[in-house]
C-alpha cells in the first residue's frame, strides 16, 4: 500500500526560459515516428510507455500496474519551433484512481494551465516549460533538449521554481550486436530529490531510472538491473556527500546543556539538566551548567530532549533515510524491500557512509499473480513460502510479512514454522481470506486497519488484490461496530494478544484528500517545501466522483477512527507507522492518535520507549546513562502539545549530530528553527 509522497519521481515535470517565435519548422524534425518503452518494477515488466511523434505533435500512451494499481495516462503535446509547449493535454487516472484532466496552453505571451489544484495563468515574455502534475516521464527528454541550450543548463519553470540539468556520465549498452552510446542525466528543482534519466547520442530518450523502477527502450529490458545501478550509484553519491558535509562527529565528548529530558516512566519532563555523550553512548546526566574539560557544548536553550522515535511501517530507501533522521526518527522497521538493495543500504548506514535510522528487517513474502507486489520473495506454493521463510531466518531477519497474493491457506504452516524459529509474523490479509483466519493462524500483528475492516464488508469472492481494497472503504459508514461479527474479530485480537499497525495517516490522505485542498497533515510544513512539492500536497488520491462518494469516504474515515478507539479501549496494542515515508508524516501519525484517547505524553512514550520494548531494543527508547545516544531536541514542550515535535533543532543518532536548519536547504526545504549555539 506504499506511497512515498516526498519522492514523486517522474510526475512533476518541467520548464525553461527561451524566446518564442512563430512556428515555422518543427523542432521535432529529427524525432518523427514511434518509440516504445517497457516499465519494469522489481525486475518484472508491469506496463509500457509509447510515444508517437508526427510534425510538431507528440501523442503519449502510458500505463502500468504494480501491486494491483498504477496510472493510466494519455498525453498530447504540441511544441513550437524552439521546442517549448504551446499546448499540452493530459487525461487518465492516477495510481489510486483520481481522474486527471490537465491542460496547459501558451498563446502569445499568455500562459494558462489547469491541474488538480485548479486553474491559473501568467504573462510569459519568454516561452517556458511547464512542470506537469500528472503526466508521464517522457517529457524529461523534451525538457532536457531545451535545458541543454540554456545557460548553466538551468531555467525558470511554470508554475514556479527552476530546473537544472546535470550531465552525469557517458556510457553504452550492448544487446546482441546492437550498441547504443548513452549519456546519463540528473534533473533537479521540481521536487525534493533529483530524478535520473538516460538519453542516446541523438537526444532520444533511452531510459528513466530509479533504484527500484525503470522505464527502458523496448529490446533492452534485460539491461534493467544494470540501468537501475546507475540510479542507485547517483543517489548514494548524493547522500554520501550530504553525510560528509552535515554529519558532525566531533571526536570528543559532547554535552547538550540547558535542556529538560522527557521521562517515559513518569510521562513528564525533568528539571533543567545537561546530557554528556561519549562516542555513541550517553555517559552521564548532570546539572544544566556542568562542564568538563575538552567538551563540545551544545546550548539547548531550555528546550526538550526526547529519545529517538520508531517509524514502524517503513520501506527504507536512501532518499528518505536522512529526512527521517532530521525528523527525530532514528529507528525503522522495514516492512518489505528489495532484499539486496536493503542489505547494502544497511551496511552503509551502519558504517556511517550514509545517514539513516537503525533498521529492523521483516522479510516480504508475496504470492505469484497478475497483481503481485514485485518485492521480497515471490512464491507459488506453500513449500516455496516455507523455503522463503528459511532464507529470511538464515539471513537474520527478525520476522516476516505476508502479502495480498499469497494463498491464505498457507498461513498456519508459515506462522507455525516462524514461531518455532522465534520469528515475528505480520501482514496483509491475503485475497479471498479475512482477518479472523489470519488471527487464528497466529499473526503477531495485523498490518493496515483497512485490511482487518474489509473482512466485515466484503463478499467472499471479492478480490482485494485490486484497488477494491481501497475503494471498498466507502462501505465502512454502514458498519455496526457492536455487531457479533465485529466483536468476534476484536475478541480474537484480545485473546491472541495480536497488535495492530493501523497506518492512520495514509488512510487520512486516501479518504480525506480532495483536489485543490491542502492535505490536513501537511499544513504545518507545506509552506517550507519546494513549490512543486507543495502542489503534490493538494491532490486527491481516490476518485471522488460525486458528493455521495465524498461523504462516504469522510464518514468511512471516521469509522476507522472509531474502530481504533475501540481497539485501544480493549487493550489492543497499536503500532505507530505511516507507509508514507515517515519523517513529517510520522509526526502526523502520532498527532492523529490523539483522537483515540492518547495524551501527548503517552504518544511520546509510545513512539520511543514502548516501541523499543516491542522490538527488544533495551539500549534505546529513553535517555539514561549507558544507553545509545539516539535523541532529538525541540524548543517546545511536547508533553503539553505533541505538535512540538514538528520543529526539531538537533538530532543525535549514536553520537553523530545533525542540525536540520543546516541540512534542509539541500532539499529545497526552508528551516523550521534557527541554528543552535555550539562551542567546540
């Protein structure tokens, strides 16, 4: 169910300044005809991108489906003689079904556009590239051709901001007897992180690449892994550079002076104190004015020190690792990943090459089907599922996660074997099964609250491998939570001591986001984001086609909150995680739990001490001598208001110190707090 909203690669695209002339000769004279590309995720072809160029006009057909969902888009782009768009029409549906009707037009000096956030216009003395909201990645090559003619490969764009193109390296790819000379590029400015693509020597698009996703020219699909490696390398190099620049390893003891400390045992703040760190450990808590020889002193200015938090529903990537550290999230529970990529990433984090949280790995086991999530290990029989479990056990994973396309009948045998190994088991409810069956099979934790609630509203033959597992949430308002059916499930949770990982923040976005309205959970930080990232926080995910749909989704969300409150009241343990990339959305996840009856202090304890205990991390979860130095500093009092955790001025991850106000500008994010006073 993952959606990574900070990183919307290939969606926000792209624009540049140049003098417009009346079209005389097509700028596409060298690019006529058809181009076809395969969309590959996790090594599996999941869709296509097709472009047909005739004269000044390009028609694009883009469609892929991974994990039962994906965009379907058609575009028509008309360019002027300099290669800038005069007209751009985009229609279709987004990954989660939201209808797209996007247009851009340039007439003389009048530029106008309509997207999911509304309509706008401006006067453009020079033609500009338009950063589309919902189109395919094909426009990267069109933008690049213009940027290559611009000073410093940089230019202003519409609706706002600048784009910069950077040549990365020259390379080549050979398949059979065909060799293609290539240049790799990074395109930045549209979002928090750059996107990467590859062009051939004729400036035709060859591939769009990311560490987990590739769009590659037809006939070169076998090179997908090799192409993905370029994106992995460039992303790693970027974040290694950020780590070298902004990670402070002082080489001597560090004292955080003049701070109050959150105590999860008393749910209160200490008197003003100072905390002394030596290496990666807390060695002493002293009076606020205590000083020793040869110490670095960080003036906490009367702020609050809180132990590092746990994002319990993460899918770790280098692009979100540093942002989570800056948000006070120093530990992850990874819920499924490309196993080789994750293993390499953890090594880099643990060695200090990259910034990132401590990672607890869950092995992802998915069934083979047309709807498979191409992640982890895919299996087609119970024997293969048990073999996958053995693999994860041998590699040291602490547990496993089962997914939608797996046969639910295999769950009892898998859980039994996992528990014999002392391994933890959680997951989705497999298609054509229900939560009760998984609870009886022995799941230690259920993943996503909708997965449990769907068992109360679906017919046995309905298939949750598709978007139905989201659209059926419109049925929730009719639920009677006191019905025997609902209470049977609740009783199984209580009897089996099964926890719930609800991912409430993602349900808020799925069910309450509307086109043109700022997402509720982003209101405190949206103004700090790059302009085109801000646009992304004003789009509905679901297809809300009528007032009745609007009401059903909103009331369905209220029913989710009511269900979770009932679970909490029954003593069912709730596990805070987002499936949204964590960071700012982790803060929102905790904030939403106030609706369930938690106080701010209880939420701090839940996110820190309770999760450390849940995962068996005895060295983490609180600030005390002998414990690992994972903590963050905020100016305010989070015991009084949990929102105080949204403005962080310093983070320590094992004695490596980060100051968000230093780092955020590298992502195009405006700082939330002033820089602290540090005496070295």
